[in-house]
C-alpha cells in the first residue's frame, strides 16, 4: 500500500519537541527527587499542651536517613539537649516539668559535624494543680465510704429480715 505523504508522521516537529521536553523534565525530576527527599522532615509533637508532662514526638524522614532530635527550653537552642540519633520515626518523652519546650529535627549535611535543622516545634507543659488532685482524691474517698456504708447497712437489713 502506498504511504500517505499528506499525513504527518508521529514523530514530526511538535510531537518530537514535546517528547524531548517530557523526557528532559522526567530526567530532572528523577535527579532532584532524592535531594528533595533528603531535606524534607516533618516533626509533630502531640499534644501541644501537656497536663501530665508526657509528649509523643513523631517525624517523617526518608528511609535509612540518620536524624537528630533536640530539645531546648529556649527558642534559639543555645542549651540544647540531643534526645535521639538514629533512623526511628518516633519517641515518647516523660517527666517534663512545667514550662515551654522546643523540639527540632535535623540530619547530617555531609560536612563534618554540620546538621541541617528544620523549624522548631513548641510544647507547653502545665500540670494540674495539686489542689485539684486532692479534690479528686477527697471525692473518691467520699464515694468509697458511701458505697461501703450502703453495703454494710444493706447486709444488716438482709440478715434482719430473715
């Protein structure tokens, strides 16, 4: 069958340019994806306001990336404590006293000892007042004694009616 010369071939002009552009874009994206993933972290502190001194830190980081977690009482991390180094994805912190705490996540930059830190996350710890704890204890004692009195008087009435 003779070839139709009026119909453009699949790889003509604009189609060829479009395919070249798509190939170049895909190549650049493939080269940039590992670099972008290596610097993307997400640190979450829950709850953001703790009444018991316990906080759960979770983060997302690329697999097989060694990360660092730091805690500080100041926003500028001048006296920071390194809580964790490794490639886990979460930890629980207990025993925090009243106050404001800051946490940040980072990874080694490859330069001797330099760490690329992400934006800090804040946690406020405010324990329940001691008077409230004693109030709950007192209510518990009253309920316990009332229940005990109800059981004893009910038991006596049951024995007396037999």
